[in-house]
């Protein structure tokens, strides 16, 4: 009798510990997803037009799943300590629903992260940057985002300034090639925002223009966040799986 | 008859240094011909650049005077023009000239239709050949050789870019398969546990051999039997000592 008492207490202790970890991870997931959704690097307009919005959808789901995990972990702790079949049954069913949602979020984040290739951003940039149609609001946002990006990261284009030379673009329709082989933002600018040496920039003299592409500056933060949502969610789900199995085993042993 | 211009062995060429804008869709750059015309040029002479389509360079005739110089705007019909009129002193060895000349840099002159030598952007990718011509008051005095054909960049439409990912990630497959199997195991476990409970309650079986919560045990208390009184037929006053009557 004493031995099975000990086993019961150990199992209860493990389940409480498991639920505490789930609760804390839920809060962490919510915090991470809120940070991602708050658009810290100003890249949301670029992702919105690539129809690769899955990462944001996954992050939004992650916020609510994290809060649900926290609430359910408290319910689980109470149910385990009180050995209440009803509470634990409610806990198991709600946890399964949350599990399903988080599964969807992880898979969406992982799938969309793969689709963020340089070609995707290149095509979008060429078609939308400085697209002169004034009614098109999304293109204006894309232009502003690219200008900010090129200014802050001292980069040009997606793979380099030659993007503007190799392909025709909306930019090329309004800016002559002889005056603007690439946008002015690609030039090294002084404190007033004017090119330090305009002729040097047009010719491509090293030191007067930014020769590296912006793809790393875009994909770095987005990939980090997408990995965070996808793989952290996956880890939480693996842990939750173990805790749920233990809870079901515990539940099946409780007699009325 | 004026003397034919001296043929200098210099060949105009693109600058050797790495410049990303050496050749664009409508412009190209040439290395400045420093020291080339020393010994042939006077202070009043000018050096022109003759630009012609590669297949029209053989038929190019040097202009007899400044008034005969083919202008930029006749490039489509005449298949050649001359531009970049510069004082010969600017190309002497000691002159502080920039190392590169950019052909096609002036977008303003094309629209205004000025008569000055217009360094306008080139209208088509070419290929073009160029040569430098030293013009004096009485006509051309010296010329360089024709350059190699220079082909300008041709831009393609962004519609040709395929944005699909080159490799469909293994990450997705791993995550999806593991999560799907975990989900399936959980669902099976829940259904199995619920099913077992329902089955057990329907069949009224006693399942609780190892119950986790302690139930109160009520033991059936069996009191020990009390000693019965002896039957009255024996009549012994001290027990165990009987006298038969």
C-alpha cells in the first residue's frame, strides 16, 4: 500500500511539474509571437504582398495558443492535485484542441518560411518599387519599406545593384537608365541625404555606392522569427504530448 | 587636298578597373586617352569621340570641319555621331583628368535638341565601335583605331523570374509527420481510455484492483463466541464434579 502511495505521489508530482513547464512555455510562446507580430524590423509590408503571410497567421495563432496553454496548465495542476476526474477530462479535451491549433501553426510557419527565396523578393521589388500609380497604396508601402531598408542597412536591391540592370522594372519606367542605373538610395549618402559623389555612384566606383544586396537583412530576422514560432511550438508540443499521456494514465486510474 | 589624319595605334577600350556601371543599358565608360595625342595636338585643337554602330564603322567618313560633325540626333539615320568634344590639353600626360569618360551621361540634351555636341544616352544596345578624332582648325589631324565592338546590357522582364523555392524543405516534412503521429497517438489514447471506461461501466466489471485513491475499508467485525451455559440436566454445583443420583 505504501509503495503504490509513493507511486501515486510521484506521478502527481511529475504531472504538476509538467504542467508548470507547459504554463511557462505558453507564456514564452505568447511573448515571442507578440514580439514578431509587432513588426520590429518593419518588414511586414514586404511579406504581406508576397502572399507569404502564413508566418504572421502562425504567430497570431501562437499568441492565443500560448495563453490557452497557460490557463490549461493551471487547470491541470488543480485537477491532478484534487484527483478530480471531471476536471482532468475537461483538461484533456481542451488540451487536445489546443494541440491541434498549435500543430497547424507550426506547420504553417515552417512551410512559409521555405518560400521566402531571393527570387520572390526580387520579383516583388522589381514590380512594385516606385510603381508610379498613385492609387496603389500597397506599392507605396513597399517603396517606403525598401527605402528604409536600403538606407538603414546600406544595401541595394535584393542581390545587389545589378538587379536594376539585369531586369526591367517599374522603377525603370520612370527613371532613365543613364541618370539612375540604380536608385539614389543605393548611393553612399552624406548627413543631408545627398549622394557623396553622384558620378561615382552612377559609374559604380567602389566606396560611393552600396554593393551588397538586402536579402540577408530581410531573411535574417524573418527566418529567426519563423524558426522561433515553428520549432519552439514543436518542442512545446512534444512536451505536451508526454504530459497528456501521463495525465490520461493518471485519469484512467482514478476511481469514483 | 588636306593631309589625311595620322593614324595612332591607340585602341579605345573600357576601363580595366572593376566598375559596376561600366556598361549599362544606355551608357558605357571608356578609359581616358591620356598621353595619346601628345606631339600631334596644338593648344587650339579638340578631341572628339566618334561613335558608330559596329556594322557602320567601316563606312564612317571623318568630317572635314567642325560644321560637318554628325550630331547626336542623327544617330538612327546616319548610324554614327560624334560627341564629347574636349580640349586636347585635357588629355595631355600631365593633365588632372578623371580616369574614365562616360558616354551617354547627359539625359538633358536629347530633349532640348541643342546643337552642341550632345552626349545623350544610346538608344539601343548596339554593338557600337568608337574612336577618338583630333580635330584642328583645318580638319582632322589624327585619329585612333576603332575599338572592339561594345555591346550594351539588355534587361529582361521580371516575369521570367520564378519565385518558387528550389528545394521543398525537409523541415516541413519532419515537423508535419512527427506532429501528425503524436496527434494520432493522443487521439487514439483518449478514445481508447474513454472506450474502456464506457465498456467497463456497461458490463459492471470491477476494474479497480489498483486504485490510486484510497477508499475507506470497512472490515466485517466477527465477535468471538460467548461461552454457553451448561444444560440443567447435570446438576453439579461445583462444575466438573458430578455425583450420579
